C-alpha cells in the first residue's frame, strides 16, 4: 500500500487483540491515522465513527468481523485523535469527508468496500453511498437518518428542531469550543453519558476519550457540524446498495420515526430497532454486531 507509514507506539494499549495494525496514511492531501485488522485478501469493511468518538468506538466490532472473514479498516476521521486536523470549516464538508473514505479504500488496493457508519460517520456513509455508489458494496447505518429525511424532518418537526439544538449551538463562533474545553472537558464527557445508557462508558474508557480529544483539540470536531451546514445535498436520494439500519429506540437526539422513513429511500433496505438501547446502540447490544455480520455476508 503506497503512502502508508506503520506506527509502532500509537495507542499501543488499545491494540492488543486481533493483531491490530496502526498506520498513518496519506489521504486526500492529509495524514489519517488508521487501525486495521484481518487478512488483506478478505472482503473489506470500513467502519466510520461519529462525534465525539474515534476509532476505539468500534473496538467491540473489529474482532468479530475479522473472525467472520473480513478485513476491517477503521480511520480516525480528519480532525479526530491522531489524524490531521486542517484549519477552516470548508475542510469538513461532507463531500470532502466522503472523498477521504474513497481514497482510504483505494489505499487498501480495493475499488470498493462495505461501509458502516455511526452518528456523524453515518452521514459520511450515506453521502459516500449516494455520491460514489460504485465504491460501496453494502451499507450499514447506526442511529443516523438518511440526509433527505433529516432535512425534511427539521423543516416539519418542532420536536426534532429542539432535539437538534446542539447543531445550531455549534454554529456560534468560539463559544462552543470554550465551553467544551473548560473543566477538563466535563461537557464532552456529559455528551457521552447523557446520550447513553448507564454504564456504557466506564471511567477507563472516558479517560481514553479525553486523551483522544486532546490530540487535535475540540475545534475540528465542532467544524464537522459547521461544515455539515455548508454541505451540498447528494446528487441523488435513493440508495441502491443493500442497506441495514440499526437504531437504538431511546436515542435522545434523533426521533425513531426517521429510521423508518430512511428505509423508504433504500432500494434494498432493512431496519432493526433495538428497544431500551440508546444512541450508542453498538456499544449496548451485541446483536448489532451479529446483524452487521449477517448483512455484510
């Protein structure tokens, strides 16, 4: 693989299982930190984290996917953890984030891959499937709606507007960064704990998240949301790839009705709802991993 630098001392404590590789790759004029596992000749799966996550958010899925016969690649998306964090809002438009993943797939010597995204990574996955349909084999989405459904719901649902308050708040210059950095990033920790079921994130995991947030700082992550507001709509609405949507029904930020409506924009879509699971459904329900393996196989 061209443009790949092996990192031997990066996140070493997190990479003990399944022979995880940690590399820095030249992708789309920047350097992305990428964790990978599995035989390079096996079918490729790319896992995309959201906010305020990093690659470690997929730790429970990497091993089972490798054991099921997949090559698994998990980037720290731009602006997160050990990846480069370019300045400016336009660097975080969804079209650019999608291009990052196209080049990441090509860095594996592949023309296409299965793609799974959670939270903001789900928006990247939707856009990738809609903008570059030939590069996505099967699509997996966890707790984020189809972009058209999200736009329509924001125009018609006062309840969803209220639930999306943070998206509007993040558009304010400077203030969000200041509030999220203060008191050892207590508000960032709250964003994990308030949106998850009790016990989903233990103290050790939270400390690892804090370390990841310190690498690039808070501003690039906020710029994801600013870039989101500046992003163009995909050139099409209908997803042609086989698509699985898994949704924790107790997501406090997103109405579950959007999951049902999102399936209508898929030629071959399935929906799995998980009662009593939160926005962090893949952390809380082992069945999510099992559903993904069945879907991708």
